């Protein structure tokens, strides 16, 4: 984990800003650091918290994402908390930890995946370019 944290340390604390430094921006940036270029999907810019009104539906409509049960590094995590749909994403970075940003957190943070707040989740790997 220390290697991953150091690899991403310059992102920690960047303030959340809707449609600029939000969870979709962060996911794309983290994947880019792993050499994976995730496209900017027009449909991803919905207007809710981190812009993703139902991330699994958005991902599952595309052929370049595959749901997985055991997350590799990096892996997209779609999360649901407090609402009846998945509306937030983060990136699994190994060692039971993920990186994300949200309006509620205020800035980019690394958290443990076993936090009960994040129990409703799905994992996806990117199969694109």
C-alpha cells in the first residue's frame, strides 16, 4: 500500500469541485497513472454529486467495462450509499483501500474498502485501449 499511496500522494487533499476535480476526474487520473486511458463519456456528466447518477448502468452499457467479483489494481468501484442507486465512484488501489473524492469528504482521500458506508458496491475492470 505504501507504494500506491506514494504513487498517488500528490492527489491527496485536492479539493472536490463539481465537474472539475470530482470523482470521475479522479478515476480517470488514477487510471491514467496506471497507463490506462479512460474516455470521457458524455453520459457520465449527469448532475448528481459526482456526476454519475447510475454508474453501473453507464458502465454496463459499454463494451469496454467488465464487472468483476475480486478487484484487481486498478479497478473502478461504483458505490451506493444513502440513495437507491449507485452514484459515486472510486478506484481500488490494493490492500483493501481505494481513492476517491466527493462533496461530502471535501477532497481526495484514501479509505478502507471494508468501511460499512461502502458496503453496497460493484467492481469493474476496463477492457478498452
